[in-house]
C-alpha cells in the first residue's frame, strides 16, 4: 500500500501551498472532522519515482488549548499514520519558539523528519537557512512552495526514507482477478455490500489478513468471475473492536484506490450527493481508475424519490457521464448482478489493447471532422497515434504545436476515441508529443 507523508508546521508557513505543489490536485480529499477548525487534506504525490500519500495536517500552533488542543489531536493522528514527517517552517518569520515546540513533539514520534524551510524566494539562501541549522536534522532543505522551487529535491529526500516494501506497484496478471476498491462516505453501505458479496458464511474469514494499517484484500467469486475486493473500512470494523481508529479513513481510501483497477464509488440514495462523493469520484478519475457509481439503498424509495435522485446524479455527474450508474440495495442484494457486470465491463474497457493503425485512422477522422483552432495563423497538426498504456487507456498523439491545443479540443478527441473504441467506464489519457 502507498506510504504516507505528513506535512506539519505552524499555520501560514505554506503547508497547503506545498500540498498543492506535491499533489497537483484539484480534488484534494477533505476529511471534515467535527469540532476541528481546519480540515485535513489528502492527496497522492506522483511527481517522483514512487507515489505516496500526502497529508496536509492543517497546522499546530505550538500552544495547545481549547480548539487548538482538538486540532492538535487530529495532527497527532496524522503523525501516527505517516512514515515520514515533513516539518515546514517559514524563512521570513525565522525560527519561532512554537517551531521548537512542534519539533519536540515530532521527535517524540521517533519517525524520520525532514525540515522544509519555505518562502526562501527573494531571500539570501545561506542566511535564511543558517538559522534553522540548530534543528540538527540531517535533512533541512530550502523551499519555495509558491514557485514550485525545491519540491523535486524535497520529494527526492523523502523517497529513500519511506519503507522499502510499503509500495506495491499495480501488477496486472499477478492473478486473473479484477481488483476492486469499494469506497464511499461513512454509512453509504460499504461493509453491508462487502458482506453481501462475500456471503454470510465467509464473513469471519475476511478479518484475517492485513495489519491495522493495511486495507484487506478479500477474494470473491461470482458467476464464475474472480474479484479481489480491497476493503477500506467495512468488514474489519465489524470484526474488530477498534473504534479508536477513525470511522472514515481517507488514507485507506486513497491506498485502496491506488491498488485497484476498478473503483466503485458507493453513494447513499437517501442522502444528497455531497462534495465528498464528488471528491471521491474526481480522485478516482485523476488516478486513472475505471469507475462504477453504485447508488445504494434503492430499496424502499418511491417513484418520486427515485426520479429526484436520478436527476441530481445526471446534473452533478456530467463530468463522468461515461461511468455507469447502477442502482442497488446492498441490504437486500438487489442490483448486484448488474453491479458486477458493470465492473467487468469497466475493467475490460480499461485494459483493452488498442492498435496503432486503428488509433491513427480514428485520429485522422476526428481531425478531418473538426480541426483545432488556429494558433497565430497556424493550425496545430496531429499526425499519428499509438497506444501508450492501459488502465487508463492512454493514447499518444504525435504532431506539432500540440501545446496550444485547448482543453475543449482534447475533450472532443477523448469523446471521439471513447465512442469509436467503446471505452465506457474508464477515463482516457491523451498524451500529445511534438516533433517526429
Ligand atoms: P498553511 O497555513 O501552512 O497551509 O499556509 P498556506 O499554504 O495557506 O500559505 C500561507 C501564505 O503563505 C499564503 O499567503 C501563501 O501564498 C504564502 N506562501 C506559501 N508558500 C510561499 C512561498 O514559497 N513563498 C512566498 N513568498 N509565499 C508563500
Ligand atoms: P459503511 O459505513 O459504508 O460501511 O456503511 P454500513 O454498511 O455500515 O451501512 C450503514 C447503514 O446503512 C447500516 O445501518 C446498514 O444496515 C444500512 N444499509 C446499508 N445498505 C443498505 C441498503 O441497501 N438499504 C437500506 N435500507 N439500508 C442499508
């Protein structure tokens, strides 16, 4: 499973700016904890050789009373979950007593710490850094998160500190099962669904593998097809009396999405579609995972409620109109055959091998039907295409001036390829290359 890195420091030192630079994410997953002033953000950093989960802890003040004490508790939780701590300080403020207090705190965890001295832009580096050498940390790096300077070096320093075996690359063909992550907000019905898919008698078995940290992998066979469910919360929560752990673990959710080929986002039909649902979907798409949206608790809803729900989905899920919506009742077991079929189809679309000549032919047809707008009097040219990978299907397009191709044209091409190759249920990547 993906290792975890926590960003810790006083408020305003630039943690969330750094978080954005590392994750390049529009869809940070936000965990809203009751009673906590600032939300924690979670994302995946993929800018280095190995991906890892990044947690922006919101901030420690170093003075822990009242609300601050509550926030501090949440930060502690993040520190517990992390394997490496990035201690962010502000070069413009210089070293403050609160920084020392926070560092003492971090040291007690016994985990490796890297100090990132942020906002060094426009400062004399040597002077700026000198002050922080008193930390005595083996790794103290200058940073300008706002200008994305120093972040590659920071990532390079983090990677060797992460546990060797913590990262497990997706290995298609490690067995012939489809790896499925079932994710969703608390109470969406994840554990009910997993138990239903397992069948009553196998309920106990599922609590075997895995430590407290790792999501469990649960083999399931249905209608002659094999699946590996990557469980984030559900089954084990029922099996263990471990309520100290957060009910909704964003880290486990991210880890299981990273390990899956198909992500099933479970939505509670009886609740309004929440931002968190959209964040989960957005993250699955950013990660390139095949996607099925399962609308749960469809039982006992009347015709009017069903229509309202379907309308809301149509309106708010336009950005993933290629993903199948299935309506299920995990409790009663209805709709599950359709769900499994949608998973198989999405997996098939995500892993299908596309041929270069068909891709190029399709590109030519798309280009003839509608050309990208001129750039300073010249049209970007698109010459030929070839496959660049699967899950998600990646199409490499060679041409010239491709940097000027607008997002709308990219979407047009995506739609064209999607239709031609019936790529339902999976995001598509288009990778433009100039020259050649
Ligand atoms: P957080 O509270 O630690 O998450 O801090 P933020 O990321 O919200 O940043 C606090 C302020 O510092 C914002 O106004 C940022 O624009 C600014 N900031 C962040 N990084 C840099 C940097 O590298 N250089 C400069 N000059 N300002 C920065
Ligand atoms: P989780 O937090 O996502 O694992 O959600 P649970 O599986 O624990 O379910 C939360 C609650 O929703 C429980 O009380 C379930 O019995 C109920 N629930 C789950 N699926 C369904 C369903 O299909 N229909 C109805 N009516 N209730 C359901």
